[in-house]
C-alpha cells in the first residue's frame, strides 16, 4: 500500500465517521501522485474537505491552491450539468417521456445535499425501451449529436447497442439508457419495477424523479460490481446512502436481490463500503453482508486491488474472472461471457460497416478481433 492511497483512505474515513478528528499526517506524500489518485477515484472534493482546514498547515500552498481550483471547477461543471439536466427533463416531460437520472448531479443532491462534494462528468438518463428512439430524436433536435457508433445508418440500429445505451455530445455529454444495466449483466431490479416507488428531487427549478432508496442501493452495488469496484468514490456513494437513509427497507433489498440472483453483488458492495469508509451498517444489513463467504473473499480481492493501485479500468480477462466468481447463477455467468466476448461492440462496427442482412458476421469477427488483440499484447509483454 502506498503512502498516498493510505492517506486517501484516512481522509475518506474522517469525512464519513470522524469529521472532527485530526487529519492524517501529510508528511512524506507525493502530492502530484495524491492529486492524480484522488482524480482517478473521483474523490477530489472529499480530499479537499479533509485537508483544507484540518491539516492545511502541512500542505504546500501551491497544492492547496490546486486542490481548491479543481474543486471549484468541478462544482462549476456540476452546476452546468444540473442546469442542462433540468432542461432535458423539461423537454422529455413535454414530450410525454418519463425519464430517471442515474448518478450525476441528481445523485449529488440526494446523497450530499451539494454539488461540490461529488464529482460528475456527464449525465445518465434512463427511459423505457419503447421511448428510446423518441428520446433520441428529441436530443438530436435540441443541440445534441449522436456519438455512439452504429452498425448501420438507421434509427433502429441504436437498439442494437450491447450496453443498452447510446451516447450524445452537445452542451454536455449524455448517455441515454433504456435498461438500468446492460443485458449481459444481472439486473437487480426487474423491468417495470424500476419505475415503481420513484421519488422527487428538486433539480434547478425542475423536478427529477429518482430511484427509491432501495432500488438506488441495488443499482449502485450492481454498477460498482460491473466495474470490479475499481473506484473508491463508488463505495463512498454506497456508504453515504446508508447514512442518509436510516429507514431503508432492508428486508425488501435482500429479498429483491435474492429473487434476481444478485445477493452477492449487494453483499459485496455493502461489505467493502463498510470496510473502506468506516460507516457502520445496520445490524440486519451487517448480518446479510457477512453471511456469504464468497462475497467476503471478493471483498478482500477488491481491497487488495485498491491498495495495490491496480489499473483502471480492470483488464477484460481479470474483470471476467472476477465476475465469474461474483455471479450466483450459471445462466448469469454464461450470458456475461457471451456479452463480453461474443456480442458485437462499437469496435466491430467501426471495422466492418455490414448491412443488416449480414449482421450475424459481427459475432465471429468480434472473437477473431479479440484473439488478435490479446495475442498482440502477449507478444509485446514477452518482448518487454
């Protein structure tokens, strides 16, 4: 474990459970490495919160100025995001399209009550599958350009996206989702139940309907698991949700996870969030989180990766091996492998612009492309 990651973890724990305690000792830090690390783990605002008062005397003034500037820029960008979110939600509502913001500034407001304590880079909006093309047309008519690569220039080609989302560039970057997670990843929330028990959150004069606390917890744990929990900021979101929602319906969370075969995803997220942030889980949640020995083993793997400064994002083969252990059902394992290594992605669409009648050729081409890619990497590693 490097001195910098240890300092970051101490700052996070101070923010969540010991806000009045002395800050960790900043002596001997590589400040450039620390700032880069905080950026990678999307916790620059939390780092600044810990150091700007408690240990400001031990931080070189240029570093403190740089941290302050990054936080100010981040808060300003979040303001731009939230204003654009309000505009898009208004446009969608006028068109009769229900939309739910995922992550981003709405989550910042919900969890932290501020746009200055959580970093965001884009907007993620969820619509029903039947509304995806109408929402796309609305975006294109209001200052956005489609950034996703399609396999063929046709509106229906959008729905071929392996990730169940398409991306736009414009005033800000926007990802439009029609499923809360890709088809190849286990869904902790079934279809239409995503839209049940939504709750309002004020967003720059508009109202955003966000996921219920229970559904939000299930989503955050599944999203982090999908990416091997490689960023510390994702654990902070889970920990903060536990803190701000003391009336969480824990029996519902665990029964829903059990029904969808995603209990291990939930237990893993809770276990590592508690371990790394110091936030105490309610007894009924703690009992469930500790009951799965595989989840506990995976939690140790996540912690080791984090402390060792493992690459972000995780390499595909490492991510696949992690997911194989994490999934509880063989059907989930096989679907994940197919989605990762067989189903076509934008990389194949860029290489071969095949007409719809020949779409089936993308499947073997993806496997050949991946074999060539990994073989080239292996050869480069042998040479080095």
